[in-house]
């Protein structure tokens, strides 16, 4: 039987695990119940397992039956601070938390890949590192796991790394997609506090009102993007929070807002920081106020190695059929800390459509409180991860034996 056939045999068990995880979402770097459930699922397998020191990560190493290199497969495990509104019968039991980005599918799928490969360990020419990662949603869990040694968990550096992310919308159900080069944006955060002097709303001339100045900054930042950067250099700057005041007739002392920045070039990320900080500081000064501005780089651009992307795309087409892979024309403006791994190790990140309707363009997307995911994609997701690892190990062994790149 093929890995795909084997995956179909455990589909129901993967669905059960995913739905159990969906009911116990946890956020950030500390995911004790999720970690406990993953450890229980992996316990019967012949794996060398370690857990994180600074976070609730799980690293598992499968030793192949023959010598060879090491490859890494990753699944993120954390949830989001969202009140679930799906109405499914396995809805979140943790108030205010929801697996709205599909990480419960990623975790169950990676457990499935571990089961599939463990059953064929004697055929593997090398080792597989399974990276169960907390804290993808803004906590940089990948950086923490890298600092704790996940890339060398097999006793030597991994030679390739692969990951998979489900989409609740955009892609048709069961379709894999990716692209070579930049796949997902790098991100940065802009944090601005405008400091003035408050007073009575009926006497604004006796105050230094921070609200209109902060509003002017929000508008000016959008103009800055359009006028300071090439139209062919994608830049997104979105102000997501704005806070000021307590009553309609009170001018506050301060106004505060935060923005997210997305680019596909690290030099552009730096330039936006320089321009945005200066703009906000000088706008405040022009009105006689003061701005405290902080700009922080977050996740780097997620970049697929071209050869590894082609290897992954070819694997999808051979295992599932040509119609199951769609070339992604443009990068995605979301960000991902798997970029940390791909910045050190050649590899590929792919997307998998898990839309529960036949119209992915109108379905609620990832991070929506109404986002739902079709469990039917779990077996194929697990099978692809397993295939990538097994084929990559075989390919690397052939290169060592023949000195050619046959198979890749």
C-alpha cells in the first residue's frame, strides 16, 4: 500500500484527534493541554521525544533503518483570542479562544505523518524531525524552538524542511498550492502614542488635543506608502487599533494606535520604519505635541527554495494528480514564523484548501470567528508531509551514492 492509502486508513483517528484539539484551544507559548495530547498520540511510536524548556513544544525524532541525512516536518499548535461562532458540535470549550487558523488540523496532520513514517522506518534512509510548535500567532515560537536546538535535534543539522497550512477559503477543497521564492510577507509592528494635554471638550483651544493629530497620522501613513514606495514594491500598512479618551466631552491627554506592516523585501521593511517614525514624530511636533513611536521587525519574509518548491509540487502531482496542485501567482500578505526555519534550511511551505463550501471566494477565511475547516483533507495532508520526507531522504541518499541530483 502507498502512503496515501495508509493515510486513508487512519483518517477517522486523525479527525477525532483534530476535533479533540479544537475543543481545547490554547494561546501563545504555553500550551500544556495541547502538549499533553500530542505526547499521548506519539507515545506508541518509536520516537525520541523531547519537550521545550521555555515553551510547550514537542520535538520528536524518528530514526530511519538506513543511514542518511535528516529532514524536518513542522506543525504549529496554538490558537487565537477569538470567540468561536461556528456552531459546530465540537466547538471550543475555552471561552475567548478558538482554533480559527486551522492549527488543530496542522497538529493532527503532523501526528498522522509521524505514524505513517514510523510504520516504514526500516525503509527510510535517514532521520525525520517532527516539530510541534507553539506560539506561531505573534509569539515567534519558531525562533524559540530554533534557539533550543530543533534544527539539530537529530544530532546533526537538518538538510530540508517542509510545512503545510490549511485555508478555510481562497482555495478549493483538497487543492495544494505554493510558489517558488517569496511566499508570505515579512511583518513589522508600528506603535504610536501621541502625548498632549487634555481638558474640557468645550474649550479645545486650552488643550493640546492628541486625537486629531493621531487621526492625521493614520491618514498620512497611507499617503506615505503610496508616495514613498514604488507601486511595484508591495507594501501593506494597516492600523488595527486606535484608543483615546473616556467621554465625549473630555479631551484626553493621550491617543494611541498600532499598525501592522507587511512587505516582501527586508530592506523595504527597514525603510518603512525610518519613514514612519520620522513622519509621526514630526507631525506631532508640528502641532506642538509629542509622539512616542516604536517600530519593531517581527517575522521575516517566508521564502521557498526554488528547487524544494519544484520537488514539492512534483510530489503533489505524482501522488494526487496534476489537478490537485495550483500554482500560486502572487505571494500571500499574511506572515508566518516558519520563515525562521526556511531562512536557515532549504525547504518549502505549501497551502491546502480545506473549505467546507463549494465557493471558497465567499467562505469565512482564516482568523474569522466563523472559519470552518473540512476534516476530509487531513489524510492527504498527512500523506503529503510523509511523502516529502521519505522522498527527500531517498533523493539525498541517491545524490550521495551517484553524485547526481536525480529525483529532485
